[in-house]
C-alpha cells in the first residue's frame, strides 16, 4: 500500500478526519504495518500498548475475563484510552488473520494534545458522538438536505391587495407579477388567495369575477420563520395539505411566500406527491398505490441523513392521511358524523416508520347505530392488510367489537381498567392512552380521555402497576459491557424493542399518564416532562438521543432486510455495526438502565409487588 493510499485510508476514519494536513502526514509517515495470525494476542490483558491499532483487514475481539466485550473490523481503531490513561485491563485477540496499522504512542499523544477537536472526540458525551455518527454516515448529503434553510430557497416577494379589490383585478395582478398567490388585507387581518382559490370559487362555485377578492381568501395563515429548516416547511405543507407557506422574517414581519414548487427543488423524496396521491384518491386501489410508495420515500430520507425522528413525523402524517382517506372512502356520511376512527400504539405515537401491526379502534356516539358496521369494519381491516399493514395478533383492530363501541362503553371500559388493573387491562390502557383521532368526530376521543384523567388519582399502587412493565425485559448489556445476544433462531442478534426501545416508551408513557399529558409522541412527552421538572434537563437530552439512536439502528437493519426481500423485525446483529455504532449502542443501553433505576425509584417498584 502506497503512502497516498495509507493517507487516504486513515483520513476517511473518524476521528482522523479531523487532523490537520501536517498531523495526518506525520501520522502516516510514522505507522508500521503488522500481521497477526488467528488466535494471536495483539494486546495481552494488563499490558499497556505501545501503539494505537487501526484495522486494515481482519477481525479482533476485545475480551474482559474471557468474555467478549467488543469487536473490531476494517477501519476500527483501538485502544486509545489505554494510551491516554496509561493503563489497560482487557485483551485483544485476532479471530482471523488480521492486518493493522500501528501508530506509535508518542506520535498519537503528541497529535492528541495539539488538536483540541481530535482530543474532544475521546471525551464526548452521547449527544455529541451521535452527531459525529450522523456526519460520518451522511457527510455532504446532510449539508445539502437537512441543513438547508427556508432562506436558501426562492421566496416569492409579498404582493398585497385590498380585500375590496375584485377577483378579476386580483387575477390580472397575479399575471402581471407572475405570482401564484396574493396576500389580502382586510382591516387588521391578512389572508391569502391562490390560483387554486380562484379555480374553486369562480369556476366550480360560480362566484362572479366582480366579487371582492376578500370573499374567497383564507385568513387562517400557516407560516414559518425564514431561518427555519426547509424540511420543517415540507412537514408543515404535508400536515396541512397546503401548497403555499407564509414566511416571516426575524422581526416577525411577512417576508414573502414559499411555494411548494420552489421548496421541491431541494427535495427528491416525493413526499409531496404521496400526499397529493392520497388527497386525490377516489378508490381504495388508488390509495393503495400511494401507500406502497412510503418505503422508497423512507429509504431516500434515511440515506440522505434525515434524523429518524423527523422521518417518523413525516411518515406519521402521511399514514394518518391514508387512514383518514380510507375511512372517508368506505364510511357513509352518517357514520363519519357519529364516529371517530383512532390509531393507537406506535401509530398513535407517530413512531411507526415501516408498516407494523394494526392498532386501531372506533368510538361511536351514544345512541347511534349503523346496521352494517361489522361488515364495514371487517372491510376496513382487510383493506389495510392489503395495503401492507399486518393484522394485530392480539386483534386490537376495528373488526374486533371490543375495539368498536359507543362512547359510554369506552368510558365504562376505562373505569374497569383503572378499577381492576390486571396485566391485560394495563396493557390495553397503555395502548389506548397513545391513541390519536384520525377521522370523524375527534371530540369523541377527547371525551374518553378526559373521563380517564378524572378517574385517575394519586393511587401509588395503580401507577406502580402501570409502570412495572418498564422492567419486563433485561437490557442486553453484561456487567463487562458486552452485548447479550440470542442463542436460538436469532443467533448472535439482540431484540432492540425489548432491550432498549420499549423500556423508554413505557417508562415515559407511565410518567406522562401520571401527569395527565395529552401529547402521545415519546420524545414530545420527554420534553414536556423535562419542562415540568420531572426529568433532569441533561438526562432528558441523553434519553432522547439514546431513544432516537436505537430506533435509527433498528431502522437501518430493517431497511437492509427490505432490500434483501426479507421480513423485517426488531432484531439487529451487533457484530455488523462499526466501532462507533457499537459504542453508542452500549452507551444507549446504559442510559436505558439509568432510566429503569429512575422509574423504579419514582414509582417505588421495589416496594410494591
């Protein structure tokens, strides 16, 4: 390998990508290359190494008392902390023929102390190292996609007209100014009129062109700040089914209008097209086609470095639109007016990214009856299965009469779950607490939840029982910080949901229920609990980052299985992760353990059986 090849190889590995040119040159000039046979010790236990090892080829296991605690493959480096602290207790053994660069200790430490950014890498907290991982994964893609702000796009200058101006004059002005929207001044209010408004009112509703433009304007403006991210602008447009966004400057004055077409010059995910497909669907087959494009959109967003929490938000909005549209397509007007369709579980929390089991329900207005309801709910379940949403093994679906009943029946059910909190009751209550109203009369869900909040009191035994499942599964991290993996059909894999994601979801849900929070998303709940002083500010940040990272790791594994046409699940293989990812996963599991201790203390789980 030439000096240039060595330099290119090392420079591509974090944190060596932070080195100045002169330091990188010095490191490359000083390295040796060493070969190790299978079973050979690179660093025996108890010996402080003389070099930093960078794996060129092969596989190395780090052992603590003969237990594997870490794995190193191509482009991984070890053991920098042994050089920094001048101590080492673990052994490093080649599991196959291995070739490494050896960087002399004196050279490594000299560069470390001269380069603050390089040094900080080895002392970062979880949040900072997660950001490094994102940079490592996405580099230039992230800069162009996630960092782009609204001010980077073309913003149509604001064109104002008085509300008394005729529609004909307003349309003429739009043509002259070459704009697709005008801002309408009516007394102290400002509204917007778009080309779509003209079509809807003049062409379809036969409003005279001499009528005042203010009569067809919309005065509920939806906007964003000019220094906000374009991705958030896209999310706002998708959530509200709009094509124009009012943009405010830093002094909160209207700076102009962001048109969807201009925003899309920064996007190639086609999320807007999916939303349009959903909106325009007139048959379930058309809606199915829209739902089937979600996976490719998710893959595109993830490959571009969009944070998983933002992907889940966007997917959540699109999923809600799909469910809402489907219900509108198959339910007659009288049912829509007297019922509320809910999504629950991960869908209700907007944390479902790839399609998983259905969790849905219908609340009916008291006294309302619809004879064909069983047939309609069965059809709804079957159509969703056809769309790719698997049936729930526990039958938590609208086709099950238990999850399709009147407001009073649901309120009675709340009373029973709280009054007799057995395992099944608490599980059902947890699922329902995450519910979001999707279609129909949303006040019906609000009525049930408000009734639930009134039932709850400061009953320690109830809340302790509700919170206990947080501890149901062991964290797959040993005392020696090695991963505890399966030995059955999922050999060498671990379950991310049981091991890390569920304890955070349910622990946070328990705290949220105790404080009667109305938000359903786990990260939003953490933020509210932090603001209320329930969670320490710094720990809340760590908890959010650990949760987001574990979901990201799971999504990465799921998408790889999708690409191989395999069924995706909650399992990941730790040995398939790179060194930074493995370290971050271990840190995330440590956060999970700390959170379990907090929940145990907060709800006194060690005192209540």
